C-alpha cells in the first residue's frame, strides 16, 4: 500500500512562557486573522470600483471596518455555539463550563455562517444598507477564510476523512491512526484539503470571475446565492469521504436521529448543507 506520511508541522507557530502562563499562536488562529483582514481589504477594493456596480456602491468603504467587528463576533460566537448545538449538545450540557474553551477546538462552519448572517443583518439595518447587496460582498470574500481554515484543520490533524487505500491517502497521527480494518497502516482521505480546494480556491475563483467579468454585483443576491449553493454542494459531496460525526445519534440530536432511522444515512454536515443549496438556488433564480 502506498500512502503519504503526515507532515511534521506543529499546530503552534510559536509559544512564549510568561510567568507560568504559555502564550501561543496557532495556525488555526492565524487562519482566522489573515482571512478576516484579507476579506476586509478586498471588500474595500470592490467598493472603490464603480464599474462593478454600474452605479452607486452598496456602502461607503469607510464602513467596512465597522462591519469587520460584527463579522468577528459572528464567526466566533456563532461558530462555537453551532458546534455545541449541532454536534455535541449532551456533552456540553453535562459540562457547561467547557463551552468557553474554544482553545481546545470545536467550531462549526454552519454556526459561524449563521452568526455572520445575523451580525450582517443587524449592521445593514443600522446603516440602512440593502441586506442582499451586503451579503454579496461578504460572500465573495468568505472562501478566503474557508480555504485558510481548512488548511489549518489539516495541520491540526482534525476533521480527517474515511479510511482509504488510494495512493494519496494520508497517515494522520493520533486517533485517526487507529486500525481502519483495511490495512496495518491507517491512511485516510485528506478531506480537509478536498474542502480547501472546492469550498476555497475553486469557489473563490468562480465568484471573482462573476464579479469582475460578468458584473454580478449588479444583481442583488446572485453572488450570495452562488456562494451558498456552491459551498453546500461541495460540502455535501466531501462528506461522503469525510469521517462521519459519531455524536449524531449518541448525543440524541432529533433531526440527525430521524434521518438515520429513516434510512437516509446523512451526516450532520450534509443535513446542514441542504438548506444552503436550496436557498442559494432560490436567490440565483430570484436575482
């Protein structure tokens, strides 16, 4: 069997000891920081390009910095609460103090998306901005953070895929290294990299093409629709080779349990992606 050994990359970029307290910068945190800053600057750039709008832009570029604050809160609070509610409700109900331990991992994209959407709607209402137009701007830059986040997931050796005998399978360390009942060496699909490619690079390229070459910012809701449908479809497909969430039934999630009993066998990621695909297609048709 041929496989790819997991690269020797530490999840921590550096750490500093300060009086018995360790301050560390992790690749996962850096992914959030770089993704937010890159998105901020790219939205400002789009707002300063009148040709993209064929008229007045959605808002003044100076307001993007204020928008960033709401996005940060939405990503962190929504991402964490989404993980708690969608994936491990029973575990956190038994230990509520663990909810704030974000440094131990556990963030949900779908929860973060809902958090950003709520923050964006509040910001749009306060600044009297068309919500769909603001959503288009945020959708264009979202794949940047998704790409960086999935690369960080790979470095952290988390959210790995199912066991495989394909030559590009990766021998992840830790829990993933346990016997796969296939071969002695447990190689798995690098599903994080699949998602980085589909939900990150390819989706970003499609959105940029539609904005800069086809003028889709002039069709309110269209870009957001492409993002929702594109991400949802990519995530739905990757879930077929991603290790399913064991908490599905053990935590008694009613929706997940009902679909399991109904014979559909959907993962939680697929369940949460179906509404995204439906809403995305509706937005495209509406625009």
